[in-house]
C-alpha cells in the first residue's frame, strides 16, 4: 500500500470542501477518496489498483441523517452511511421491500455487512481479475487505451449485457439491482449544491471510456437513496445463483417486483445481476409480461426478451441460458408469494 494523507470530517460540507479543493488545486489533480466501511477501497489500495493520495474519513456521518433508515408516506429513505446489516435486518424493509433486504442478506459475509456502508456498496468496483491484478497492463479501466485482457482471456465471470469493445467487466453488486428495479433515486451533495438523480443514471456503461464508471462529479457525495412506494414492492424478491452458497458473487441474479391484478401482471419490475457491466434494468422483459397471465409462455417470452441483446465470449456463453432460467425461477417464486 502506498503512503497517503488522512483527514477525518464530521459533516458533509467539510468532506466536500476537502475533496473539491484537492480536485482543483494547481498542477495534477490530487486523488482523493471517501472512506466509509472501506471494505472495497482498502482491498484495492493493498492491490495497488487504487492509489488515493488522501483518504477522507466520513464515518462520523453515520450518526447524522446519513445513517438513518426512514419509512415515509412517499416510500423509503435510506441514508448512504447506513450499514448493509442494518438495512438487511430492518423490520420495515423486510416487510415492505423484501427484495432490498434479500439482496443485502445475500451479499458478502456478516462481518462485511456490519462494516460496509450502502453508499460505498453501490460504488464497489468490478472483480475482473485483469483489473485487480496490476501485473496485467492491458486493462482499459486502469490504463485507458491499453486494451482489455479479458476479451480473449479467461472471461467466465464477465458480462454478456452492456459490454463494449473496450470492456466486458461485470458489475459485482447485489443491492444495486434492487434499487434499479424499484426506480430508486439518489440524493447527492457536492460543491455545486444538492441534486437528485435516478439511480439508473448513477452508473455508466463502459462504451469507449470504461475508466469513467459513474456520473458523480468531483467531490460529490452520495447522501441517501429514495425508494418509492408501490403495490409491487411487497411482492418482490432477489434470487442469486453462484458457484457456492455463501460469500460469492453472482453468476446470474434477478431482482423482481410484481403487481398482479385479476390474475394478470399489472406492473413488472425486473433487474439482472452477474451478467451486465452495470446494474441492469430489463425493460423489454417487463414489457413482455404486462397485461398477461404469468404462465410458462409469458415467463419464457420475458426471459428471451431480457437476453435478446446478449453478446458472449469464449467462456461466458453459459450465462445466457443461466440468466434466463434464473429470471423464470424468480418470477415463479414472486407469483406465489403470500402477502
């Protein structure tokens, strides 16, 4: 791990002031990073993948509004400094937003869930071995323009949706699939003030600039997540398929939320994980279900629509069939939930 300076702050304003000043000082911009749980950041610093010159410790903000979980008339508000374990075990989330509780419960180990913040969780970076091993010099995420070793390397874990000729690295998170499926919004605060954006706008697909992973501005901090209320939130679940049952990233996953009226699908919300470069909303699959009875034909059509644009490589082609089966299984389970 490389040397770094350490700053501890007790307010969002103080954190933003330091980060903004470092980003704009004369000469090469000083790299700064916010430190919350550190469960991803510290690992990447040890691997020499991330090299922040300054760490801004924001853990004191856990005692503020940034650490609260609130069930409001318009839905759910989750502070970005709330810990994964707190949200996974929160009675109101488990009852009214089970897809969120399950996505968090199936992520990482209990020890990591106790430490990791929700804001940090959605910003976790890919587990692509070519990104995390600096002995590989051809990784466009680390070294723009250097190429992508995964294209013709070992790519079993890599994305079949949302990839580009520059990068096929998979987004590894679980919580983000629940948020994007439920049309969550993100509260941000930065040097230019506050703004609220759709969660779907937070992550950027690789395109020609895979090193630019989010739409966050320099010095901008995630404050909270807003999840709207809806008839579909209680009939929701998260299904995760992985190589082993505990502490493993998804090969394929599905976040599903349904509203069923008079035996037909009135509203469907679907997100896919383990198969895409960013948290992936399967809008075509949702459209294939609306107004139809949730029978085998409808679920098959939804699964086909979800993966119609898939592009496979040598080792990850199995993810298309696995992803379809995962989605069908999730829809089947969601349809039979007792509310």
